C-alpha cells in the first residue's frame, strides 16, 4: 500500500502513518465506514461542524482491508458495500478535510484498548476532539469503548462526543442491515439507508451475444473487486455510467435458466437507446428498483415478451424519477 498522500479536490488522503501532517486542532472519527451510509454521514456532519467551531480540521481514520477479512476465518468472508476507491470518493463528497487509510493487520488488532488510545490516536493525531458512533469498540477483543475514552480524556486532554443511533423508517441504520437488504434484493430500502443508489463497477467482457439475436443486446460485466456485494438474483432497473455519459438500463443477475446456463452467475445489462460497442470499458451501474425475480420461460418468445414488458416498466419508472 502506498505511504504517500494524495489530493482529491480539497480532501487529502494519507496511506498509513508515515507522512501525517501536524494537524491543527484535529477533530477525528475512526471506523471502517463500509457503505458511508446515513448513520456515518451524521458523524461526518458533526466532525465538520466541530472542526469549524474550534478552527481545526476534520479527520477520518479508516481501515484497509476490512477488519473482518483479517480477523474472521470462518469461511464466510464479508461482502463489501464499498471498495476503498468508492469509499474515498464518497468521503470526499462529504466535505472531509483529511482521510487516513490505516493498514489493518493482526498486529494492529492486538493492541490493548489503552495502547490504542495512547500509542495510536494520541501519539499520531493529538486530537482536539474524538467523535464516535454509539456502538464503537476498539482494541483487542473490542475491549475499548466510549467509557474508556471518557476515563482517559483528562490524561490526554481531548474532548469526546458520542453520536446516538440514527434511525430511518424507525430502523437503526447499519452496514449489516444494508448488506442484508441488498442480499434480499430490497434495493429501495438499502438506498434509503445509504442515502444514495447502491452501485457496482466492472469491465464489459464478451458473452455469447445471444441477446443480440432477440433484440436485447447486453453488456456482460466482470466485477473489478470480487469482494463487492452482488444483489440478489433478479431483474433490476438501473442507471449505467459509461465514461461521462449516463443511460437507463435493465440488468439481470442470475443463471439465465431459459437458455440452459444453470451453473454460472452472470451480470448483464441492457442499455436503453444505446448502440455502441463498449467491450473492455469500465462501467458503473447504480441500482434503482428491483423489477422481478429471475424466471425460467417456456420459450425464447416468452422471454422476449417479458423483456419488452420489463423495458416499458423501466422507461415509465425513469420518467417519474
């Protein structure tokens, strides 16, 4: 992982601790922040406000890879809502001054909670204020929490603030709940929790071109990051971003049972009013609405009729949005 700092608009990104600046009155928060969802955004608003209040700077400390990828070896790897690149871009949109990407290792995870405060947070960041979410834990075995931070604040001369659980539609927002919603195909709920449309990104690869023969050519997608969470099988209304242009589309995730490909999961998207050849291009797909389950049809003609209905639904839906 690089150890230099990069600049994104007005936000600085530091990889590791080697080249940190001497920050003025830093207001910091710490977490994985997978998804950069509405609950996270409440924390970010608070650190921006507090930094302005004390004439300081806002700092987000995040981790790469996701801690569960290092600590949990149960054969059930975590699926990411956001890749590191996506996370950094979303943080920049939240008007954060500085992001520090901390390599997460077993050695780092083995720090005691007291060492985490003194040798990591205080020694490297000298925080004016630490802002954390209501369920934040740190140190070996997640033994540290806000109560320990409160006990140590007189020694290390920082302020501490806690953000209560943020609620949307009377449900606590969390990365876990968002993953569950996406895995079930409940894209609208996930998007409500995220505060933006969930998306995936990948390269357009050659398929069997069968879609062209039935009037619905598709772009087959190979995900850039295999840890990225794929929504439940089904047909979705999506927005597709190709270079600097945006198109409406309908996307299928599944096994293509009508044509007999029953083992391999494929991701293929049909772009409406689009005729270009885009093999090899990286495209981003934002999920707007789940139209239906994937279904096996009795014939290709029956499949085409359903695709025509799907297209009408997508067109009507996008006109309303």
